[in-house]
């Protein structure tokens, strides 16, 4: 759970994604070469016209929402790193 606006403040605007199920994503690579993708999933009008969130509304949210993490290995260390980066940006 993280506020989309906190991600934008820390890492800039999200990268483009499939424009259908995902409105934006961030791709991170660890020192070990592990790649993790952080993205919203089926949360906006891109996927469901009856959904109340347009992509721009989602990325303006200041309250936490659930994001998905894609990768080929455990995301435990990545989640800790992400929380640290977001807390550091708040200070």
C-alpha cells in the first residue's frame, strides 16, 4: 500500500504501460540485477469504464492504494528498500 502521489514525488511520473489494465509503472533494478516492476492493476477507466478513477486521478491520489510488484524473485528486500526511499523523501 502506497500513495501514488508519494511515488510520483519520489521517482517522477510513472512510465507508460499497456494502456489497458495498467495505467503506469515503475521499473527498478537491484544491485544484483534483479528487476522489479511496481504497477497499478485494473484500477482505472482504462480497464473498466464504470470505474470512477481515470488514470490521471489515480496518480494524483494522496491516500495509499494497493500496487502490484512483478519480478522473478522474492520482493521482500525490494519492499523494504521502497519503504525506506519513500520515508526518506517525506523528511
